[in-house]
């Protein structure tokens, strides 16, 4: 039998202390920093807000918690609301926008222990954390 060990980095992570990005409501969890195999963004956007087209070398899954969102995946649109889940395959250009009248709360799950992202309108690849 294989023993299960607990990585001390995998303990409770307090959002306000370690995950918040800047002064806004965006939170980012980079799995590699906590011994996890996934990463995510917890997005809390106002109407009309959302990221432009970008892609990852792994799939991304969205879970809509509150609000209305239009997700674009390789030119196709998906309108989603609370409780809905949508996915984009690896390499697909995608983005989303809050199309509702209130705030959008959405969990953007990256199938990677780090976030690797390329913006369509900007050259270069963002790798969080940077490769060793």
C-alpha cells in the first residue's frame, strides 16, 4: 500500500490574504504554489467586463456562480447563467463578457498546475509562475 502524504502547501488558503490580484475582486489560485494539479481564476465582474480573446495549451472550464455571461470559443458563442458549466478545448481562442445587469461571478478552472496564457492581440506567452 502506498502512503498518502500531505504537502504542507495544500492547507487552507485564505482568499483575501493570498489569492487577490491587485485591488479588485479578481482572485487567482496557482496550483503549483499549493501542491494542486489545477489552477483557477475567481472572477467578479461588472456588466460589460471580461477578458479578451486568449488561449491556453490545456482545456479551461467555466462554472457560472451568479449573473449572465457570453462565452466565445473559436468564434462560437455560449450564453450561460447560474449553475451552467462550459468548456474550451486546449488551444481554442476564447473569452467572455458579463452580459447581465448585475455582477458576474464565475470560476475559470485551468487544467494545469500553472496558468499559461497567450492573448490574441498581444505577442508572447504569460506563464504564472514563470518556468524554472
